[in-house]
C-alpha cells in the first residue's frame, strides 16, 4: 500500500467519524427536544414553566438542524 492510499484511507476514516458524530449530535438534540415536549404536555399549557420548556425544546431542535446542515 502506497503513501497516497494511506492518506486516502485516513481521509475516508475521518469523514466517516465526522458523519457519525453529526448523527449522534442530531439524535441527542432530538431526544432533548422530545423530552421537552413531553414535559410541556404534562404541565398546564400557557404557564411560564411550560413556555420555557417549549422554548428550550425548540432551541434544541434548531441547534440539531444547524449541526446537521454543516
């Protein structure tokens, strides 16, 4: 195996790792958003607590989309 092949393999490994990490971040953000939605549904709608949770869930969802789009 030549040096060029080693660099290509390493580049591919790093690209695969980056995709995997991006997917994990997206999954975690979606989990947090889901948990936030569940908590909001458990509380009375319109209260300050549920509004804050809803905002946090939306922020987590938006951050996941931003990371995935990179």
